[in-house]
């Protein structure tokens, strides 16, 4: 993999842009600062709802 990345250095740049788009959209919907709930279980539920709405 490292040899391939050395031959095609822009591959990771493209991959980062492609993967980052959904997360940046969700962060914009959330206000990009914090979750509205506390505790891991509730935050997980909140994030799951955001992802479900995005899909």
C-alpha cells in the first residue's frame, strides 16, 4: 500500500475529500460545536439519528 501511495500521492487527498463530505454536512446540521445530550448512550443515539436522517 505504501508503494502505491508513493506512486500516486494525490490518492489520499482525493480519498480524504470524498470521505469527509458526509461528516462535514452532519457537523453543519449539528452546529459543529457539541451534542445536545450527555452520556455515551444518548450521544450515540443522537449521532445515529443524524446519520439516519442524512441517509
